[in-house]
C-alpha cells in the first residue's frame, strides 16, 4: 500500500467523520427535524462534487500535487477547527440555513479535492491494469469511509464531546496535510506553506473553543441556565434550571419533561398518567416506552397493585441524568423495575410473551425523525398483542390528529384525554367513586401521591375521577380542513406530509395540504 | 468516441440520484427490522460501504479483463440494480421477519448478504467508467474528478428530493420503485446509445 492509497483512505475517514458530525449538529440544532438529514447530506454531497471538480482541475495542470494537496489539507484542517464557531452561528436560525449549506459545502469540498489527486498519484495511467489500479485507490477511500462513521459514531462520540470530535478531525486533516508537504518537491515552498498553515491555526485558537452545543441548546424563552449536559453516541441531553420549581430535561434539544412528581404544581401534567390508575382496576404489569425524566415511571410504580414495571429506553444517558436527581433516582434501585436499553419496537418483537395491563408511551413529538416506528398502525397493532385482557395502551399524541386516527384504527375502543390517546380491546369507563378511591391509594415511594385538598371539587384528583373520556370517533367526526389519516411505516405521515416543516407560501402549491398550514 | 464524458454524464448523474434514494429508503426499511439506535445506523452504513468497497475492487478488475466491454458492464450493473430495486421492499421485509429472533450479528450478516448485489454493482460503476475514460484521455485525475463530480451531484439532488419532495407525495415503496425505474431507464439509454452488440 503506497502513500496515495493511505491518503485516499484517510481523506475518506476524515470526510465521513465530518459528515456525521455535521448531521449531529444539524439534528441537534433543529430538534431532530427529519429534513435536516437530507439537507446536510445533500449539502455535503454538493461539496464533495465541487471538491472533485476542483481536484480534477489541479490534476490537469502540471503542478506539484503533493504541495497543492498539503496546502488544501491544511486549509481543510483550519476550517474544521473553526467549524464549532461557524456552526454555532449558522445553525442557530432558520434564516441562516443557506449560509449553513455553504459552510457544509466548503467543509466537504476542501477535503474531497484530494479524491482525484489521490487517484491521480496512485493509479497507473497506461497499460492493461488501469482499472485495477484505480479501483485499488478507490477501495482505500471506501475503507476509510467505512471506518470514519464506525470510529466517530461509535467510539469518539461516546468518549468525547461533539466539539472535541470536530477538533480531532481538524487536527487529523492538518497532520495529513503535513505528511503530504513532506513529500513535496520544493522544501522551501513546503515549509512556507506549513508555517503559514500552523500560524493560522494557532491564530484562530480563540474561536476554536466555541461551546457550540451550549450555544445551540434550547434554553426556552427566558434563556434558562443549563445544569447538566450529557453527550454520548446516542444523542445529547441537557437539563435546565427554571426560576422556580423542578428542573426540565431536554432530549435531543426538544422538551422532554420536568424532574418531579408533585401534583400541586404538576408541571408534567401527570393527570394523563393517573387517569390510567383511575380507570384500570388492577394494573399489575406495566410497560413504559421511553423513560425520559423517570417521573412517569415513578408514578406507575405507585399505582395500587403495581408488581412489575418494564422500561424500554433507547438512550442510556437518561439514567445518568436520573441518578443525579433524588426526586426520581429511587426508581433505579426499585426491585420491581427492569430497565432495558433498547429500541422499543425491536424489544417488543423479541419479547412476544411479555404481556401488560398498561403500556404507557410518553416519548417525543410526532414530527421528529424516525418517530414513525413508534406511532404507525403496524406498531400500534404490535402493542395490542402485548396487552393482557382489559389492558390499556396510552400514547402521547403531542397534538397529532393522525395519531388519534391511527389508534382508532388499531383498537376497537380509543379515547382522547388531554394530549393522550387511550386504546383498548374493552370499553374504558370511569366510575368516579371507585376512581377517587384508587387515586387515593396512589403513592410516590411511601408517600401518598395526592394531598387531601386534591380531592376537593376543584382539586386535580377530583377532576381526573370525574372526567368522561372522549371517544376518538366523536372527535374525528368534526370536519377539519385536512382530514387526518392512518400513519403507516410506509407513508411516514407525521414526519413529512403532515410534519412540522410547512413550505413557505410561494412554494405551497408544490406540496400536498398539511394541517399545520391552516 | 471522442468525448465519452458527454454521453456518460446524464446517465451517471441519474445513477447517483437513484443511489441516494435507495440509501435513504432502504435505511428506513432496515430500521423496522434493526431498530433506530446508533448500532443499527452503524450496521447499515457499514453494510453499504462494504458492498461499495467490494464493488470498487471488482469493477476495476473486470474493466481490465474486459476492456472492450466496459459499457456492457455499466449496462449490466444498472440493470441489475434496477431489478433488485423493484424486489427490494419485499426482500428486506422478508429477511427482517425471518431473522427477527436471531442475534444482532446474524441480522446484520443477513442484510449484508441481501444488499451485497446492489451495493457491489453501485461500487463497481465508477472504476468501470473511469477506466473507460482514461483509455480515451490518459488522465486519471481528470477522468475520476469529472465522473465523481457528476455522480455525486446527482446523489446530492437525490438526497434533497427524498427529504423535501418525494416523501411528501409517495410512500417508501413507491419511492424505491421510482429509483428502480431510473436505473432501468439508464440501462436502456446505455443500450440504445452505444448499440451494445457492435461494441
């Protein structure tokens, strides 16, 4: 393996690593909007294409490609080192997205200039082995492109912050550039380029520690301070400190919930969970899909008769956060709780005999990337197979009428309460007196969940017990400008057609109607 | 053929466009079988890359062994990708159901084998066409830079179209069938343009 082969491999490694980091930054900045992946990928590919075009031009000139390549890689490294600072500005506001696209294009282009150069240097130009020599160098690039996502996505992001990973890619680019300069024909020119490059890198150091995640982090309207920030390969979580009350957990830069179970302030709107205690006579086995702050799990553990709670959570980072809050940390040591770090849908498929009286899913917003796998009709039917007789599935619709419609299609009985839909194979009825008794038995740890005043006529427990659940059928019979539809794995309705992103007015005619546009 | 790039540019652009549709759409289908965690994403990306790598090695060697049949090789690759594309939604679903209870490594291996054919074909096309062009112009950098530019530009438009347009109108299966149709049209174009029998 000669130098051009390793050059091709290293450029592939650095380029794909950088792409992953841009996707992570973009996804974080826009709370997991599904279009961001396409936006970053398309911009990055334009950059790669432009870089290849420029590299082609260099190859057509009679110049020292080692000197040129070294210079380009030093510039690429400096650009990488400044990426945290640049991205903290250009990803902050939607109006700056065209500038973000330019930044992503530039960051990809400077590296991919090396793609034709590596092939030009490493392939024989004549003879019967042209194809073989080209494909050997190309293969090196693909090997690097394979290991880039593996090492960066799997190892680096689990052990370093996103910003540190970007800096590492920058240092890698500069070192690779230096290795190219060492092989340049003119020592004088190579040293000049190296000195200028490294001086520039040092000069820009004040901008390199930008705190990009802190700057892009959602701090809500009043710019709340961040208490904890957890980054791992699964994502980025942070907690905010409000002026008063319980801390707020933000997952992937969108609101998750509050840390706490106090029913007097009730910032988590836990009446949506306690409704289940009010309507189910004996919820012994409970499944929680998405643990988040742990508040809902703690509430479920306190339901009268709760014997076992399975929790499926995809991001172990939540455990790190929960451990730091004494209000919710006891659930980790509760012998009735079993926490499974897994994809919920996969876990359900692999545990077909696990049956539950209650399945509670309070995950995330209906418009986020890949949420389809937790709100589609196929998934709801899978949930149905995990219900004990009389069991109830409770899912947060986050305001999506499509999720209501889908639940109605999956379960013979579907009801709406606040933002939740409750589905079952039996009719769900509330008996106020019985519900009051059950709510009175609910506990958080060893303490009663509700205070006596909560059972007064204006109190939250009284309100829950006396609420009549609204059948989804009745609700959906009201005409709306855009009718809700059943979400399937194939149509990904809430992510795209009925998703958060609504085209600006001049482009509306291109797109099918979206309820959010009305 | 004085300037093969002029003839190859449009089909190779379209080929890149279709490839990115597949990447995004197959990834979505595989998520159902594998889950949407980082391990699954890594398995999918590595599977794609490994297939492309094998294709890259095979493409150049095939091109050297059959220097006069380069365009037939390109035609075959695009045709096979298109045929696989048409069958892929059902095949991926079937393999997913078949392996659901198996350990993750078996699921990854089964999907790798499944996607080996199309990804190898995709990986082979670039070295095949570059070798073809180098035989005309004698410049590797110029040839690979030009072809990679046009193919990646197509890929970029494919990525943009999937997220911002196609998923708004069509479901996953239809989008994949669209990509397959593009591959089959590309192969038909190559067949017609170069009159394969006389090459």
